[in-house]
C-alpha cells in the first residue's frame, strides 16, 4: 500500500481568536479531503485548541505543539498526555528544533524520546521532529545528527508504536529563513532516514513510516518536493497561517 500523504501545520506561538477565525474561514474554501489520499493536521497553541476545533473544517485534525514528559502532578504550566487525550486532541508535535535549540528550552534527545514514548503510551499520535543545524550540515554531520536523534526515540519504542509516528525532517537552517533544501537534498536525507529505520527498527516500519519535510515550505516549492519518492508530506510553519496552505495540502496530487 502506498503511504498516505501527510500535511502538518505548526502555528507555533502565534494566533488570536480573530486571526484564527479568519484563517479557518479561508481554509474552508478548499475542496474536501475526506476521501482523498492525504491527512491534514494543524498544530495549535494549547489555549486555542477548543476555539480552533470549533472553527476548523472537520476533515482536518488538530495537534498540540508539546506535552509533558510524564503524568500530571505538581508541574506548574505543563500539559500531560492524559490531558491532551481527555481534550480529544489526537496528535502532538515533539522534538521540534525550537524545543531542542532555543536557549530558554534546550530539550535533550533523551527528554524528547521520553515524551514521544509517553505520548504514544497514552494514545496520542506523534509528529517526531529531527534535523541538523547549519554548522552541523556544513561539517558533514547531517546523517550523524539525524541518526542520533532517531536512535534516542527508537530505544524507547516497540515496533508496533511506529504506526502512530510520523517523522518530520526539518533542517534547522531552513526553518523560517526562506532557505529550502533542494528536492534532491531532501530526498537524499529522507532516503538515509528510511534506510536507518529499516536497519535499526524493521524493514516493515521503514516501508510504512511517513517522513515529512519541514523548512520554509511554500506553495511555490511544495509540488516539486512532493514528487520525490521518500518525501511523504510536509510539516509547515509560517505558511500554515496563510491561505496558501491549501495549495500545499493540494500537493498530494504531485505524488
């Protein structure tokens, strides 16, 4: 079976009730994907989950952009996977480069892997992000970094867990910069990631797991990227707050 195309949006720390109502009105203008070979999931700030669900078209799903490392308790300001599930949100984004690298956050590979395993154990599906810094790419360490980040996650999962994971490869140097990995660069890395999964998890998981590209994806570049055999969709930042996101969703037709 071909892998179902996947388009994720990540609103990050953006949005107001007014802006969300407006963009959801724009999104509603696009054709239904209920029976199309594409899955669309929008990651929103915790505080706007219910409001966005009210406004968002019903053939798209919601994600939250983070969750806590374990059960709830005396962890002021955190949100547990159990709370995410209770709120009826099926997806979470974990390991995003901003969680890994912003000085105020600095989540480790181990922390992210623990979050991924805990979310999955509580019935939340995961967009697990990996990717290298510019200095790491220039030093020829792209594959090394991706494999290190994947290995931390894989060490905490059972093979069956992977059916509820999509991997998002996001070269950090391309996020919000306007720089984009060429389709050839994206394909090369995605192929390396799939090969690693085949060798260290299983060939069956490697064949089935969806690997997304994220990094300044726009309506202008999405179709060519989508045409690559190991690019199974996108995790979109800034453009997911704009009407052009509909064109990115539509790029599943280029597969």
